[in-house]
């Protein structure tokens, strides 16, 4: 299984490309149109997508 990362909204978007260029999956809260959600919802999103949160 390939690692997946969820970038919190305060992480620079440029980090997403660096992660992807190194062969991993990365997505942001913006990708899900979920900017401004509470931390618990961020954790839930990460769990549902088997992703590691980068904050």
C-alpha cells in the first residue's frame, strides 16, 4: 500500500507536488472543498482515506 498524505490548510500547497514527485499520494482540504473545518473533521477525513495528516 502506498502512503497517502492529507495536507491541512496551513501547509503550503507546494508541498503537495513534492510529495507526489516522490511517488506518494497527497491531497488537501481544498481538494475536498473543506477549508475551515474543525480538527476532528480533518482527522475523520484522514481516517476515511487512510491518510497521514500533515499540519
